[in-house]
C-alpha cells in the first residue's frame, strides 16, 4: 500500500466536518457542481438505485406462500430464495465497489443493471424452487451494483452533515419501495401468479438502466480513481478494517440489518399463516411499517441533523430498537396470553420506525472516514448488511412456520449485537474526549 493511501486511511477523522475541495483539479470540482445542480433528479436516481434490494424482495413477499404451493416446496426452502438474493447482493458488492473505484461509477452500474434484468426474466420462468434459488442468487449479484454505487456517488458529492442529510433523503425514496412493493405484489396476485412479479421487476430494471444511461453522469473523474487490480483492492479493504471506528459502524449497520431482514423473511408467514391475515392485509401492514421508517428518517434529516450529534441520534435509535425487540419477544412468546395481531403489529411498527434514526446515521458516520476509497467502503458497508441479512433470514425459518418466536428472538439478538458494536467498538465518547483535548 502506498504511503498516501495509508495516511488517508489512518489519518481520517472526519466526524461531521465540511468536505474539502475535490482532488483532481477543476474538472472534478466542476463535475460535482454540475451534478448537484440537477438536485431532485440525482436524488431520485440514487434513491431508485438504493431501492433495488427492497423492490427485489418486498414485491415478492406476498407471493411466498403461493410459491411454496406452486413449486411443491416447503416454507424453509422458499425462504432460501430470499437468502440467496441477499447473499448475492452481499458478494456482488465486494466486486462492484472496488471496480467502481478503479473504472468509475457508470460502467459497472450499467453492466449490473442489464444483468439484473436478464436474471429477473429467468426467475419468472423457473420450473422449481432449486432453479429459482440459483437465479435469485444471480439477481442479487447483479442488483448489488445499484446500491453500492449509489452510496459511493453520495460520497463523491457530499461530506459531513450534508452527507447525513442526503442519506436521509435517499431513505425517503428507498422507503417508498417497501411501502408500494408488497402492495403492488399483492395486487398483481389478483391478475396473475407470482411469475408476473418477476416480469414487473425486469421492467423496473429496464427503466432504471435507461434513466442511468441518459441522466446520471460520471462522478469519479479519472484522476481520483484507484490504480491496481485485485491486490490493490484487498490492500485498501485491509486498511479500512484497520480503522476501528469505521469497523464499529460497519458492525453496527450489519447487525441492524439482521433485525430488518429477519422481519422481511418471517413476517409473510407470521402475519398470514399464524395470524390469518390476507396477502392484501399483510402488504398494507408492511407498507405502514415502511411509512414509519420513512417519517422518522425525514425527522432525522430535516430536524435532528445539525442539532443533535449523529452518534446520539444513532444511540437513541438503537435503544428503541432493542426495547421494541423485548416487547415483541414477550408478545410472541405468549407472556401476555393470546393478544391478537394489534400488539404484534405495534411492536413491529416501532421497531422498523427506529431504523430511520439508525440507517442514515451509520452510513454517514462510516462513509465520512473514507473519501479516498468510497466504492470499497460502500462495498464493505453493504456487504455487512446483506451477510447479516442472509444469516438472519435463514435463522428465522429453523422452527418452521408455527411460531413467531424465532423472528422476535433473532430481531432482539441483532439489536443487542448492534448496541454492543456501537458501544464497545465505535466508542463515540472517546472520540468526543479526544476532540476536546485537541481543541
């Protein structure tokens, strides 16, 4: 690793600071200003790219019981179609992130979107659960390009509090996907079967490909790109892991996604099969939870950022997440007796809404430290999310679909692990003490 790269990694202390001028001369700076002037359009494109994972999974959720019956499979096996997609998104980011640092953002993004379209079409005609699992893995690998490069583009353009606000804006757009996706999926099932959902996903991929090709210019000029091949990328990632605080936020973010994806994988069976709700009712409850996430995310970006330290807002969100997990475990465990759907739905609503304080702030705090390798850092952040998501979505299916306790237990365990990572590894109070000493 070069001396410059080592200094960039070990010397990064960019908590809530203003972004320095872009390296690479006037071209890089002018490109950033030109792209920022597009404002709403850029926000929409990046938000749509970040929404690819929830669209890929959540539109498909109301159809999971039907897929189980149509393919003559089991609930545990069909849940592996979610796990495969998550695993693909995790692994794909480790490849696409460094590629975007070396070759720029546009080419890897367009290639990934095209592959996503092909995979979605093949999934629509899968003859068995095993084939569907395989091509869901491919769909995840391809779809990873959208989310990892969207995060890297934000890092190309913003820093500090501006970046935290922008991540909250992205959360607004990407939160719309979980609201509308299961609703669309539930309504599609009125007119066709689950295969039609994958054809709709392919159409969304085509629209995004055209939009990126026509309207999203390159944000990483050649003079700011990372040289070297695979070995260079591995050295950069090794340096990122050497940053204790970055690694702490990485772990916090990953465990939080464990709570989120255990909910995504288990809730269709819990709400429909255990509590007897229809696919349409499930989709509405799922959308309501996503609306809570969206509202809290906007409160974070519009009100809290700049008034409350990012780590304080993050800590509050983690505390609420864990508290809701405790209540959910008690409810599903029958401690209060047979209380029906309302307490379950209320606990899930609070839990998912708390993510609006956690996700944008962990992303911002982690990415603030990595302007020299935004693509690789984005890959690690995203991979931590989907690795934990894949593990969690597998664990919730171990006990079958007769009880909601595994879902609640995995969610609470993930929340506690996220708190342990934040408190024990990030140790934000030590950074504040160091800042006061320096001043």
